[in-house]
């Protein structure tokens, strides 16, 4: 079982500001914070997201083909969170809409460090 997903950032303060409202809107709560890493936990405590500055001192980079996906409670929540992300400085990587012949409703964005995030409702 996966414990947590970690996303690298080059500016932890900006990353925290970006994710604080977005993750709160989808049920996340901040459970740990230091000057190098911040953890959020989601309902039930089964999954966590960490934001960190790289411990090796090198710049954080996003992975090509890497994506973190959040299953939300409704299509309306997808629209709401997508708009929140864009207003917070994210760039669109796919506007909200039906995907895979109606299999799910989703949207994609890249955070301030270029990490690709999917939000969807099935």
C-alpha cells in the first residue's frame, strides 16, 4: 500500500500557499510542517501528500509522465477546485470535462513547480 506521495518544490512557502486552500477544499488537513517538508493527510488517514525542497540541495524538477490524481466528490467539485488552482497560479493542462467517452469527469493542471495534478469524479 502506498503511504504518501511527495512533490518537490523550489519554494516551500509559495507551494504551501498554493496548496493550502486547494487541499483543504478536498478534505486534506496539514499534519506536519518544518522548514523542509509539509505533510497533508486525507480523510481516513490512508493517504498523504508531502511537499518538500529536495534534500540533496539540487533544484526540484517535475517528472515527464508523472501525475498525482485526486478523486473528488462531484463534477462540480472538479470545476471548483480547478478554478481555485488556476486563480492560485496553476496553468491548465486540460480544462474540466468528460473524459474517455464519459468514463469520468476530470481536469488537469500544473502547480507552481510544474507538477501535473489530475482532479476527477467517477
